[in-house]
């Protein structure tokens, strides 16, 4: 392979990765919106895939969001998996570990 082409490919890769690493809250918010839309307004293709056994994994929702989804979309919960569910307090805000400041997530029981 031509070294010039290789350099261009490497630079493109580095720029792409650095942009991903520097993603801000707008990207996270966009993913949250996309996830909620796929739950509340699934496409026909998604519904068909669920009928064939597809399970969608949703990551980083709050416990309140998960409870609402489980109540609102009970007929589809066999096709949903929630990971790293964030615990919230009585005020609805995500709880933080006082020692390290990290968000507290539910224990999924997978480490046992």
C-alpha cells in the first residue's frame, strides 16, 4: 500500500477516534432520545425483529425511566434488557457515591 494513502488513513482514523473520545453531553442526550424513541415509537422493522426474538439492550437509564417503561410497554418487556441502571433519590436526581462522586448503579447480580 502506498505510504501516502496509509498516512491519510491513519490520520482519518485518529481524527475520528479523537472526536468520539471528545463527545459531549449532546451525543449522550441524542442516544437517550433515540433509545426512548425506539421504546415508545418502534419502527415496523423493530417490531418484526422483536417478533423473531430480538432483545434490545438499553444502557444507563434511571430507575424511574425503567419503571415507567415497564409500566407503559409491559407487552414488549420480553424484548428489553436494561444495563447500568442509575439509582435516583426521592427528588429524582441520580445518586452519587460520596467517596468517589460516581453515579450509583443498581447491582445486576452478574458479579456473583
